[in-house]
C-alpha cells in the first residue's frame, strides 16, 4: 500500500451502553480510532462474490487501513458524512501490515 492511497479520514466506532441523567441505560457509539484509509467501492470481482452470497453489492465498500486487530463486525465507520456498518475485517496477507475492512453503507431505509 502506498502512503498516498491513505487520503481519506475515517472514524471507527463501537457500540457502548451508558446511563443517562435519569439512570436509564442507553446505547451510544464511542470513537475507537480516527485513522487514514484508502476507500473504494466494490470492484466487479468482489461484487460477484457478494452476489453469489445473495448480498446486494451496490452498497458495499472497502476501506484499507494500517493493521488494526481491534476492528470487528458490529462496529461502524463514519466517513464524509456517511455511515457504514462493518461486516468483516481481514488481515491482508496475514502479515499484520494492512487491514481490509468491508462495510455496508447505512441508508435511510436500513
């Protein structure tokens, strides 16, 4: 990965619970990290894979970041005013250098 590819600033968040002023438990999102990432919509190769799994590939994207073992499904990414639910993260080539994060964009109808 070239450093120039990491030109998109993303915030990775995880769901947490907190008590409000009345003592009620509320689910909130807290920041895990803000990092530089490469961003790309799914290529035709990935679209074929996702379509074979009966998943709508049009709303999926890939973020590539420096290696992060703490990114898991159930987290989300905020990027350019958009929200993406993390579906999978993969240690690219198993070398602990890069992590590919596959995510689905959350739209108003989701």
